[in-house]
C-alpha cells in the first residue's frame, strides 16, 4: 500500500525508515500563488512543503516541532528551518529569499530536505550587516519579535529583518550549545542575545577636552629657569611672588549694601551733605534710566533727614492737638443716685439713716 513512498511497513524485508528525506525544486516565497502566499513569511525561518510531505511525516516518529536540514549538494551549503504550512505544489518547496541567498540557490534548483534533531539554544551572537541598524531605538525588543517567526538559527546564516519598511541583514556568528550541525532550536527556550559591532562601524576617536588656564598669570614652560644650579623649584618659578600677587587680587570689586536701613558713618555724613528739593525737578522731563555700577544692587532711594524747622512745626502741631484734647475737662454726673458717692459732702442728708435715735417727745398744735 505504501510501497510507492518507500516505507509503510517491512515489505520485502526492508525496514521502515525513521527519518524524512526527499528532493524538491525550490522557489522563493514571492512566486507562490496569491491564494496561498504570505508575504510575512519572507522575513522568517520557515518553509512551505507539499501535502505529500505531511503524509510521510505522520507515519514517522518525528519529534515536534518539525525541524529540517536543507542541503545544496552542488556547493555543500547547509542551513536549517521549520515548516509553516503544507500547501505547496507537489515536488516544490517555497523558501524565504534570504534562505535561497544563503544556500546560493537559483529558481528551480534541486534541494535536499531531511528531518533532523538539533538542541535547544541558550545563546546567540549576531552581527548587523549595516550601521543603519543602530538607528533602531530598542534592537533587543525588535529581535525578540522577529525570532517568533523562526524555528532554528544556524551559524553563518544572514537572516533579514523587516522593521519600519526597512530591511536589515543580521548574520549569526555564534550559537550555544555547540553541535556538529552548527544550529540551535529557538522554540520555547530562554535565549540570551549578544550584539557584535555592525559591519562598517568605526569607533569614534576620543579627544581630550582642552581646558584653558583660569588665571592670567599662568606659568608657561618658557618662564621656568632650567639652567644648572638654579636652586629649588620654588626659586625657579618665583613662588613667593606668585603667592603675594594672588593675595592682593581683589576678586569682588564694588561697594556692598545692607539689607537694613542702617548705614555707615561715612555714608550718613555724605547723605546729610546732599540736599534734594523736589521743586527743582522738571515734571515734564523724561524718565532717566537707573544705571548701577557693576556688582551693585538697588534697594531704594536714600532717606532725607528732617530739618530743625520741620521739627519745630511738628512740635507746634502736637501742642495744638493737646490743647484741643483738654477743652472738655471735668467729671461727669449721673442721674441715678448711687449708694457710694464719690464726693463726701455733709450738706446733703442721707436718704436712709439707720443710726438716728427716735425723738424724746412729739409736739402737737
């Protein structure tokens, strides 16, 4: 029944094969019919096989996921891949374009495809083929999303990544664990990724920043006496003179101002000498800009002390106010008679005198 496939039982004493192996005419994914073509598969690591290959694989003890070894026997180029769908025409296999370039295959070339077992990978080192790959803000996140379309990675493969309508080539430099077929499986495994510098990347040269001397009296090498018998280094550079000049430099120039209204005695004397009269000012004159010297702040105009004439006028005003205040003087009177009077006048008889004794007799007319 299955003799046409070369297996299916021990017919004629021949043992049943345990691996899948067949030859197919390979074509790029872009040449697939429109009904079955998937453009995203061109940037992945899986191929399309015919339905007959699925029938053969179901009769074998194949471990999932199904992994295949692709060999171009004309130049001994080898790579590995998974399978996406079994929808290809009989005798044909559709491969991503990068896979045909890696294997150096032309359209319609004969390709040997066989099942294989490769270990789960835990490390991969890749090398971008262009410095444009550095423009990606988060390359590890992009690579993690891309590897979902791959089942295997093989050393020396140059896979293609489509990101933001740009295609980037990435070469696989190293994989771990190492094996004879130089490939790893990246399905359901924790994979550590390492990036090598992109092809054509030049490390920028480090140029130390030149700092100009802050002091104008900087010592130049020509000013140092290098003669024999010049004595110590302090004498050669005249260290005592440099220290004296640095101590005499006035860093903060200008006059200081206090936050309080108190002034120095010299400032008070200068302010009393100057007299300001507002009648002398022209009201129609344009405003004059306030120009202060460097490192000086403005906290208001100087206070003008009053003259002796003004103080006499203020004293007269105070006396007039006091005389007006004394115009109404005296004590007030109340209509209600209180028990305790403020003045002790004996002329007024008390209303109630409980201490008086009764008269000795009463006279009747």
